[in-house]
C-alpha cells in the first residue's frame, strides 16, 4: 500500500512537486495551514476562498490549493478579499502574502481591513526581502542587513506589523517562526474560527536570496537561528530594548472578542429595512 502525505488531498497533483526554492519556509507554512484545516474537521477546501497578490508567498494558494482562489495584483490581495467576504460571508476568506506584498505596497489595505475588523485571515510570510524580484529591501528587513538595494547595510528600522494590527483594533494578531510548527498550527486554527480580523506573521527562512547575503549557509542554519533568537511574548514584557535586539518576539499579541464588519453591516441593512 502506498501511503500519501495527509496534505495531498488538499493539493493539485499537477503542480507537485512545488517550484519553491530548496529550503524555502513556504512549504512548512503550507503544511501547517493544511494541518490546521484537517484538525478542524475539513476534508476539503470547499468552505474556503483564497486571495493572494504577487510574490513567492502568493504562490501558496495559487496554484497549489485545490480550492477557489484569486491571484490578484501586487499589494491588492486584502482589498480583493474584502469584496469576496462581502459577497460570500459564509466562506472562510484567507489571504497569503509576503512582507513586501502585505506590509509594503499593501499596507494601506491591511490597516483598514484590520480597523474594520473584517472577518478574514491574513497570513504574512516574513522573509525580510522581496525575494522573487532579486532580494530588495522590504519594510521588515532587519536593521543593518545587506540586501540588493542596501549593499552597505539597511539604515531603516524594521516595521513591526503585528503592533500595527493591534493598534488598528483587530480581533487577533500573532507571530511565530517556521521553527514553531505546533504553536503555529494551533494559532491558525484559532484564527480561522475567530469572528473578526485575524493576522498571523510567520517569520520564514529564505536561504536562496536573503539568507546567503545575511551569512547563513543553509535553511537549517536559519531555522536554528529562529529557535535560538525567539522570545515568548510574556518573557519579552520584562526585557529591555537592548535585550530584545535581534530577537523575535513570538506568541499571541491580540485576542479579543468584538463584532466583525460583516456582522455590523448586516445590522445596518436590517435597520434600513425596518425604517423603509
């Protein structure tokens, strides 16, 4: 008997094996997401609609997932997901994007969707660079890092996107790395069930583009670095900025109960119908 990996029932066989670079963390994110879906009791992806923009991470749902998906313009995945959720509120609408796609050109859409607490899930793979186009500086690139467009070191402090989502008022926000497989699966399950905007940042290795410029010899070295430089959020609260330098603060940052946008929109529609 030939045993198949559990995830293959959710994937399009014609696009396997994946075209992601060797050692890329996106395969880990795919497996974690699909494991969360399976543990929630879904045998297929019929109840999901996926949106993605342009970049490596955008290739997670399209073409890999055996599901309805929209592969849209760079930075516009969250905006498209907004429209999809309004016309298909009964579906789980999930956005996959990279740090450039979500936190760069798409940051305006991200903030307003979080402010409205739209009931979608946004999963941002943060590999610190625009990897598909050669490795340019992104909004999350660590300070002093070498990239294609910062050959003498990045002079900008990286954007903490999780804190932005918290300030915008979303229901749920979290950060893990591709080393933290088990907590990431649990967090994705929570995000899917959440009645509001859910954001998950996944710090992901890119050994081909970012990693080699940063001095990492392999994907293993990057994962080892994630393990050794991650700090749980509760511990981080008692640490100084100097102690947190070069560290990844991981865990659940926001988890609050509040009505989502489509629920409030239905209330407005009902009020209008009564008045008419």
